[in-house]
């Protein structure tokens, strides 16, 4: 199949998504769980994360809360995660919660389309 997407050294297509306009989020992460104040767009299927220090994260609805048993996310890594199962699989998670795994820090989130 022909594609205009970039390819890696093994000729595998690299999925490339555009940053959604006006859809950057920042969470000030402390020892208390915090989540994004504005829900992700219903059309957003992927978010990119970057934390300035290690955090624990959890995706869900507007009641989601992170704990030290949530998913560990290391500092200084830029990473994409899917927040929806794709077409016909539900609307996905509209929020992400984070709690500090060490020092207080900032979690940057970008919605992609």
C-alpha cells in the first residue's frame, strides 16, 4: 500500500499525527492527584505526554484519580498513548490524572489528530 507517512530503517510506516489546535494541557503534579481541567476532544485518539519528573498516571472520566499503584511514567520521555479503542470502540478517556512519583513537577499533554 502506498503511503505518504515517513518510514523507519526497516521500512515500517511511522504513524504521524498532527497536534490539535488549542489542545495543549498542563498539569502541576504534586503528592495529591490532579487531572486536566478541560476534557480531551471526542475526536482525539492519541495524546502525547512529557513529564519533568517521574509521575504515576491514570486515564478515565472526570472522576479519574492517580495513585502510586497507577501507571509509572518516567521523567524526560516524550511518549504517545492511545486514549480510545478506535472507530466503533467508544469515545475513550477524556481525562488524565497524575500524582508525583518523586518531586513536584509538570506534566505536559498534547492532543493529536
